[in-house]
C-alpha cells in the first residue's frame, strides 16, 4: 500500500490551499487585467493561507499582452466560467495502491477506511487504474465456479499476507497456478496431484511424500505449515527450484490469505472514465450517478489530481471570488452568481449583488482601479516590485488616458509619480508607446471591436450596453462606420438588450464618437450633436463612466417615464 506522502513523488501541482479567483470584468481592458494580477499578488502576501488566482474573461488586446511581456509576467489565464467544477470536490485518496500490491490491500481499504474506490498508481508515478468494491465483488464471485480457479501469484506478496518466512525464492517470481492442499490419505492425494494439468501452488503440512512430489514435479511454490524449524525440511527440498514459504498460521488460513495475495493488476479497471478538473460539477455528477462506478479519477490535463465518489456530490461547492474594476454581475465572469463573493475593489457606480455575509468593499472616486490597489500596497507599507509597478502604471495611464480624462484625480497623479520612480519609466513616454500600438479600426472585425470592452447595464427595466474603443484619429471614421452600425444591431440581438452603443475615443484629440444600434426613444433625448444616422459627436468626452453613462441613465429614466 502507498500512503499519502506518495503524492510528493507524483509532484502534483494541486495543493491543499483553497483557491480564490481574482477577476476583472468581461471583455477585459488594461486597468481590469492589471488590477486583477496586482491585487492577487497583494492578497497572497496578506493571506498566504489561500491561493489567489488572477483570471480574465475574454481576449486581451495587443497592448495588454505587450505590457505583461515587458513586465516579464504571464497574462492571467482565461476562464469562460467559474461555475463549480468537479476539480473543486476532487480529493486525495487516503490510500493509493500499486499494481503489484496484494488484493488484500483493497479489502482493507474498503473495510477499515470505508473507501469505495482506490486509485492504482504505476511504478513511474502515473495513474494506472481504479479498484474498489465492484472489483472485489467480481473477484470473489469468480472463485465460486465449477472449475478450479487459477490465481496469479507474486512470491513477494506471500510475506505481505501471511505471517512467516520466505525460506527460498524460486526462479519464478510471478506465476499463474491453482491452489491445492493435502487433506486426504497420502496415496489419494498423490494420485490427484499427478492428474493435474499444470503444476499448482501447494499448501501442506509436514507430509514428506506430498512435499517430495512437489519437488520432483517442480511446482512453482510450496507453502509449508506447522514447520517449527527449516532443518526439518532441508533434505526434502534439496534440488527444488521453486519458492518455499514457511507459514506461521494453519493450512486453511494460509490458503484463504494466499487467495488475497494476487496482485491488484489482475482485478483493477484500466478503462475507467477519466474526468477533467474543469468539467462542470453537474455534468460530472450526472456521469457518475448514471454509471455503475463507485468513484472516478480526476485529472488536470494528463496529471492525476484526485478522485471523486458519490459522496463528493452531496453538497454543491461555491468558488470564492474577488471582483476588481467592476461590481455588477452583468459584467462579471460567467458563474459569478454561484460564487461566494469575498471582496469588491472598484471605482465605478455601485450596483453589487446581495450577499449573505458582510464583505470588504474598497471603492473611491479615482480614475483607475489600479490607483486603488497602489494605495492598498502603500497603506500596508509593502514595497512594490518593479514588475507590479509597471502593471499599475499601465492600468492608470490607460484608464485615465494618461491623466487627461475628466475622471482623473489627485490620487491618480500621486500614484503615477511614485510608480514612475519605482519603474524608472516616464509615464508620458509609456503612454505614447501604448497608444502607438492601437490598431486602426478598419483592420479589425466589427464585433471584436464592440465586444473588446463592452459593459452591460440596466435602467428603469431597459437593458443596454456600451462598448468603448480607443483610436488615434477619428478622421477615417466614415470608412468603418457602416460596418460598426450593423454590428451594433447584431450585438443588441445577441445580448438581448434594447440598446447597444459604441464609444470611439480619440486619445490624441480627446474627442469621441457615439455609434448606436438604433433606439429612437433614447436617441432623440441625447444632448449630443447628431453627426449622421445613429452617429453622435461627443466633443471633449473621454470617459464612459463619468461623462457618457450618467447621460444615458438620465435619458432612459426620462424615456421610461414618458
């Protein structure tokens, strides 16, 4: 039997620390992505008893990927959903079995530890099979047949199931044979032994004639009972090439235990279905409950991480979540509604979900969530490493358009100055580099443009969404306007919202265009100059949060009242 410390040999990534997701909003922008990574790093320092995992829900722009590459940090992994998965309930088995272990080990695991299934681990530390109650039942049933059962024996297992001494190891360590003894008169026993088609494993007391027959016919092994000293049989086994084991228990008990010495490999199930850790909880539950299996192995890729049994699915797990740069479920990663919300760190309007217990909420009027996280580092006296400082700097520059957005505060400016010192990077030069990487909209797919930073809202029962994209000029807007207007209609239908908008922001001249999917009740009330059909001039408008969203909310409140 292999005990728990064998998991160290497996070099498994899975730890016993509970995982907390630190997630930015869907369609992640620079601030959201950088904030998720940096806040996870801060929380890890504050509370090493958990594993804080920064994640994203959506593709990343070239700008974001370049910033992470410059910092020498891997981008947060992509998660379509954080809904409960089978990996959350997978557990390390308290017992691991090796293929050559005796079947007795499985019996003990089931009886003593009340385990229904046990994983079998090969010599190279890889998962081999499962074995448990079902296999034991089949094994026992196979012994109750009309013909004499044939067992697979490993000589090394004799000592694992029987008290006694291996007096002689034969040439065959592994062999298949039936089990026989001699409880009849000697002559009758000899006749029966001679009639056997293949040499058996003999279990017998001190009966010289029977032992001599086994030696003469070179039975693969002899288990002797009632022998007080090896000297009693030295002459009898002279010239014998098989194994000799001196059992300290009686013949009947020796036979019973030898049946349980067969290696686990003879009964284990190598075809058991394998579950991936990211399989949805409900899907894995349905698969197991609709099968005859008592337990199934769970993997991360090719790596075995644990098992699940039917008891694993009694209680539904809730992943733990920290929301950064957003606080509304409509903007959160899928599955957030099933999570246990622990914290919110955000600088937007508040419309958070209700919670069963109090949670920490960090929110202030600043231009970037990365500013809040910078202040959290500073408040605790933690030094900010250059790689983290670069991410924070990039998030603030992006969200405040290098401190030119009307959402910019003194806190953002103070943070920028300090982060410039830590990174030895000029914010102005870094901003110029970031904005130079902005692709012309004519080179991108319309829906990708709209959804790359798209947020959903609701006002007076009217669902709507606003996307924002940055450009370095609006002079070529006529070349892509019609394609984007059509794509906005498609997005509105796909998202099942009444109004979809895209704010196209010129980060150089600090102006924007607003493109609309078509919502006359709202468009007629907009305070912006209409430039063309479903197109509005937002002169001097840079911030979706502070300048556009309040106007849309006002318009919809008024439209809903009419």
